[in-house]
């Protein structure tokens, strides 16, 4: 199959889609139980509807039999099967697994097999997401971007704040915890709080000029970010760091603002909330920069086993990742950020444009293998400060030492 022909000839979204079988198989006709190529994912039901339409279109137009299967415990299943020499040709997730999976030989470098140049097609953040090994290996293709940003209830707020001081004045107006009302809905973990933690120049992790991963948890700038979260975010939200209680206060109309992502928009709207989406307000002249995620089709090591199946999988990956029509459809349905550089998101409405603003101003979530050792110590330190009143200086110094110790093991 010629992938260049596939990319030029594909058009139209199928009018209907079918989900078949209790195992979650999508698409495909008669090419055996594994079809021409197998894809694994853990998409929501609403995402599956959009995805299955495009997969049916591809299979129909190209006389192909690419199949997909939903699995509830995607990471465990991917890692277990690939470690045993089995598994799918591709699987879909954000880039945070990339470094670890590359180190464990779970991924295939398709740099020499692609018929497109990703750097000419996709946003800078998306290109960073799909490359590992110092940028020399391309181990997937991107399909959408996402991040958290500031949401607001249009029935409560006429226009979004441009500065945090403006936002804080509004939060103070609405905040009344004794009566179940709050100034803000905001889950607190390393990902959701990353915009504020980065706002003063700090960071959890970054790769230095020598290509080495280093932690910045014990930097004064990172501690300034934690102090901001403690003193100017925490007082206006339910005193529970978990997503559920935070989500509920915005969903019930009891908070004017929320910090959340595109995956929650449908839930809020189903509850009758008129959701506005905007970029984070500046903080003392600084621009908060959240971690950004890029959803991608990973190329598994199975691609090295069978050239025909590899070509089938790559053909679909190139087709879906470079189709402006599909990315626009997905953005309109799920408020995700298109990663094709050619797409003008102003055509896609306020919500997508709002998320794109924070996505483009954000920091790509590191796909370095060392990053996996950073999340838990960071969140343990944040929880100790907010829930137990721990000292920021000593607790974040301890977290940094824990990360470095983990790296040495």
C-alpha cells in the first residue's frame, strides 16, 4: 500500500459507525482476527464515536482492515504484552510514556519509514512529543493536543480576567465555603497545578544543555510557585485535592471558575453550565505555563516483526494525523487542540481557541524516562504543604533529594 496515495485520496467522514463485540473491536472486515494492523486505546465512549467514524472511512476508502480494541488498563496491558513479544502495532496515549517505553525497547523508530516530515506538519509541542533519544527517533504520530486552562461560568462572569488580581477579586466575591460556594474549582496535583508552579521560573524537571535530566524542586522559584498555590489558590477551593469534589462545585454552579481540561467540558455542559474557556491570567506580569499533553499513536516494537503490518499501521497513522478534516471534527466534538500547523483554530470557536492559547504557551510534558520518578515526590510534597501545613522549604528540599535518590537506584 502506498501511503502517499492514501494521504491524497482520503476524503469524507462516514455517516455511521459500528462498535462490535464485547472486547471493544472497531472497524475492519474479513482479514483475520488481527486484521491488517491492530490498534489499542482507552478512549471514552464519546471519543470512540468520533474515532470509529474516521476508522470506518479509512478502511472503506482504502480497502483496508485496520482494527482497534479498547482496553481499560491500557498501560499494564501494553507493557505486559510487548514485554512478552506480543501486542498491537500501535497504541494511543499522551507522550508521558515515551521515554520509559523507549528505554524498555517497547517502541519502533519509524524515522526512515515515514513518507511525511513531522516538523513540517505539526506544532512544535507535538513534534517534541513524538521524538525521543535526543530527537533522533520518531516513535509515533500526533493526533490532538490538550492541557488544563481557566474555565468560567458565563452566567456568573461577563468576561474572563486578564490578570490574577482581577480573578482573585471575583473569587473573593463568590467564596463562601460555609454555604457550599467557592471562588474556584481546581484539583491539585503536579499536572493540574503546573501552570502556577512554572509561573515564577521554577520547574519540577527539565533536560539541561548536556542532555541530562535534572529536578528543580528545591529551587526558590519552584517554592515561590508552591507558596502561590498555598496562599492564593487553596483558600478559594474545597479543601480536598481530588478531582471529584473540585469538579462538583463548578458543575453545580457553585463556583465562577475552574481549572480543568477539554475532557470535562461535555460533563459541565450536560449539567447546564455555559462554559467559557480562556488562557490563564498573568500573575504579577508572569504568564502561567501549564504542562501540555499530546495524544499520539505510539509505534510499538511489533512494527519490526512484519513489514506488511507495519506499512498498514503507518498508512493509517499518517492519514489520521495529517487530515485537517479529522482534526477539526475531533476538536469540535471534544474541544481538543489540533496539532496540524495549517489549521486556523479561530474557525473552531472560543473553547478550542482558549485551550490552544494555553497549549501554545505551555510546556510540553517531559517524555524523558527520568520524569517518572518525579511525579510522586512532587505530589507528596504538595499534599504535605496543603493538607498538613508542612514547611515549603524543607518539604520541597526533601522531595528533590528523594527524586535524585530514586534516579541513583
